[in-house]
């Protein structure tokens, strides 16, 4: 006699469609709060629609950027703190597209996990929505994927992308950068979302705990400080002066990110005494016995964004950025180099 086959459902395989639908219902108010002029759809459709304001952008060029959060996620899992990691995700994308002068328009995210937790996923998306609102871009949608067997319990992966727009004549591409220009550094909020594999190695080798005291908080909370969003302050600056170049200081640090926007036969002279490293970087260097050059090519070391301007615009630049909530300081200048490849010279 043939044995009756067990009836199976998607839930039996580890995917709960009802939980996914419940998450959509929970996050709709969050995404609705990010809506801006041009956003034509809400979360739940097959695609997000956005209409460009052709009066504001008569010669529009779309600028896109995509990124993740990297192994900073591992700290979020260990601390069971998920409310700010979404801010990191947005910041890593929108801070990239502002470098070319683009105003962020919309954002989409990808959240993948083994078993969907409503509370955890909602916390993550709250952070994404907060980052979008602070950046002035609409959270048009995204993808939540429940994939049993792909991730350890309680873990997830996170990625996203943003799209912005800039008028063609207003694109910032570094072509205006010349010897004599000054470099203004905007303070970071910490390591942002870069170098966390090395950070975790320092913690592991030193047998440190994320719960140990660090300044007025804990080591874990300090390291989970979200990436700073520079959008509103830089858009305000763009309306004030002619920005010659912008560099988002991410993986590769000052040594590798500044040359990406510089011209051939130029060198960026950075005076490391012009700003004070946040304490977390001093701690990492000491505990990991990390050479200074390695610090500068792995971490932002306290400078999350560089603005390159004409010497005559330095004070106005600092005043504008300060008025918009940034800590800005003159950290260096551009000079001529005999070498073709642009480079950075750290001056003690």
C-alpha cells in the first residue's frame, strides 16, 4: 500500500508569507513619512515610480550609488541593537552620490534573513527610514527575503541603493581642482561603516568585550554610532560657493579616496595636526599596534568628507558648514606634483 505523502506548505519550508505581509503593514507608516515631491508610489507595488521636477532640473543627469554595511552588522548582532544600522546603509549610499553634486531622490533596500523577525526587521527599516528622511530622499520600496538555511539564527544581510539628480552644468567631477586649492575636512561620527573586519580582529586579539566601558558609553555602543549624513549641509554649501571637489572618506581612507577626485600631477598635502582623532581611533591604533599609514588607508580617522575649494572661499565654506551643523576645519591644500598619478602626502 502506498504511503500518503505529507502535505507541505511554504511555511513548512521555513518561509512565512503572513509574517512578511505583517512587516509590510508595519513599515508603511515609516515609508510614508519619507515621501517627497516626485514620489508617485507607496511600498507594496512591483516597482517604485518617481517623477523628476524638470523646472528645478531642466538638464537632469541621474546619479546612482549602492552599498552595504559590511561586518559592522556582526556588532549589531552581538549587541542585539538594530535601530541605527539602517542609517549606516543610507549614509553609505547617499554620501557617495552627493560627491558628484547630486540631490538624493529615492532609496531602495534589500533585507535578507534566515527567519524573519518582525521586531528586528522593523527596527532595521526604522533606521533606513530615518536616514532617508534626514537625507531628503523617499524610501520607495525594497525587498525582504526570507531564506532558510542561508544565515545563522538572528542574522541578516543588508544592502541598498540610492538615485539622485543633478543638472548637467552643476556636476562636481574634480575638473576645477587646481594647485593652491584648500581642503576642508568634515568631522566623522566615528569609523562610520568601514574597517570593521580590522576592528573585530583588534577586539578578538585583545579579548575585549563590547560591553566594556569606553568614554561615557560602552565600546560596542561607540562602534555602532551611525555614519554621519552630509547631504543637507553640502547641498546648502553648493548653493553658496563653487565646490571644486568632494571626496567621501570610506574604505581606503584619506590615502585612497582623495585621489579619486583629483587631477593628474597633483598632490593633496594633509596636515594631521589640523584635527584631533576621535578617541576610538587612538584606542584601535594602540590596541592593534597599527601603523599610522595603515590607519589612514583603512579608517577615516575622524574626517568623513573632504571639500576642496578655492582659497578665497575657505572661510565662507567653514561658516556655511558650521551653520548647518558640521564640524569643519582646514586640513590641507593641493599642490603640483611631478608624478602623474594624484596622491596624498600626510604631513606630521
